[in-house]
C-alpha cells in the first residue's frame, strides 16, 4: 500500500515535471558514472541552516534517507564522503555511481515553515564491459583486451524505482546510441551488433576486436528530444605483450605447463580435501570424484 502511494507520488512528480517543462521545481538530471554532479535546491534563502536533503529509492532503501539535516551532513550514510552541501544549498555528489540514482528532495524552512521543496530525479548512465575471453566483467573506462576477442559493452541507464524507460522512449524522446569518435551512429556499420532493450534501458554493442582498434574510442550517448544529456566513453587498450603473437604463444605454453603440474601434484590433495569436506558435511551420498581428465 505504502509502495503504491510512493509510486503514485513519483508518477505525479514526473508527470508534473513533464507538463510544466522547466518549472525549476521538479527536475531530471542525467549524469554518467564517475562524474560529479550538483543538484540544485532552487534556493533563495541567505543561508543553508535549515536545508534538508532527503534521498529516496525503493530499490535500495524501504524508506527515505536523510543525507543533510539542518544544513549538516549526516555522517552515517554510506556515501557521506562523496557528498557536500554547496554554498547555495545545492547537494554535490562526487564520483557518481550506479547506486546513486533516485529521488533527491531538498526542503528548507523559515520559522519552522517549509518554504522550499525541490525534487530532483537523478539518472545515471553506466558502461560495463565483458570480453569473451573471461566471464568476469569490469566497468572501468579502459580494460585490457586483445585483437580477435569478442567484446560486449553494455550501456545502461539506472533510475529510480518505477521509472518506465519504455514510456520515456515513446513519449519523451529518450534515446540511447553508440557512436564512434566522429559521432557516427554505429548501427550503420555492420561490424557492430547493437541491441537496445527498453525493458532495462540498456544498449549493448558487440564486436570482434581488430588489430587497428587499439586506442579506438566508442561513446554511449543519451539524448532527450535530440539533445545530448550525457555520454560515456570507452577506449580500447591492448596490452603490449598480448599484441605480439610470439609472446602470447610463449606465455600460453607456460600456463599450460603450470596447469598440468598443478593438476598432477594438487589433484590428490584436492581429492583428499573434498573427501574430508564431504564427511564433515555429513553427506553420505558424496558424489564420485573423477580424476581430472587432463591426467587420463
Ligand atoms: C545560520 O548560519 C549563519 C551563517 O550563515 C550563522 O551565523 C547563524 O548562527 C546560523 N543560525 C543558526 C540558527 O544556526
Ligand atoms: C570512483 O568510484 C569508483 C568505484 O565506484 C572507484 O573505483 C574510483 O577510484 C573512484 N574515483 C575517484 C576519483 O574517487
Ligand atoms: C566513424 O564511422 C564512420 C562510418 O562508419 C566512418 O566513416 C568514420 O571514419 C568513423 N570515424 C572514426 C574516427 O572511426
């Protein structure tokens, strides 16, 4: 019930912000992860003593969280180190993360009476990278990868709970796209597979890396009614050793040798440990432990 009310409230806030356009009361701010952002309180008071900043995102907390109260930063919030109160009572967030999206509410009081109530919806664009050579993904702007590998860049817009990307795409003109350094939409180039899902507000770019891709830059852009709101850059970086075939072959050989040695010497120990663990866990049906195929 409470959730439904919250959703209605959010819906109204968003709707009113859309209808009123730039009323300055409700605002949507789009930013990329890693950047700094300033959320305005639309303040016209001479000091920030009464300023209260409240954060709400149902994905993360069941209730609203006070970040700033009586102009003083709350120490106990997990990200208080990245927050500060500007001289105009704005809320500054350093190094925005994909956990930061949500509704930020600024309230100010004069003689105990609320005079300001500004709502800012923060949306965060974030790129994560996965390469076919490993199952792990990293989200740095640069990652160690090599030619011949397939790489997938996932660019996702993170928002508050209840945000409908689909609605924003159809009715507000939200658009995510991957472009190259000269700003050309990469869907026009057949070497890239580009998929957009409005369910998760994500656009993925998949391509097989070429030798000449070293230092190549791809950008994920978020536009609203054809206006650029924010973008994330991704730069391809090959490590020196991996681009040299001989070194790759050499290190590959060494890795195989080490794996075989490990298997020969470590396998009995591993099996022993597994038997001990199985007994400890009281499992009577401990499954047959096969010798590693590499030893057969
Ligand atoms: C409000 O802030 C001013 C400085 O901006 C300070 O001089 C004053 O004492 C503060 N008032 C209260 C009630 O804390
Ligand atoms: C920003 O945050 C990320 C993790 O979210 C961290 O890896 C990085 O070092 C931070 N950058 C700065 C400048 O604090
Ligand atoms: C961007 O893509 C267009 C079309 O594929 C191409 O003509 C142009 O050279 C590319 N620019 C860069 C810097 O890769």
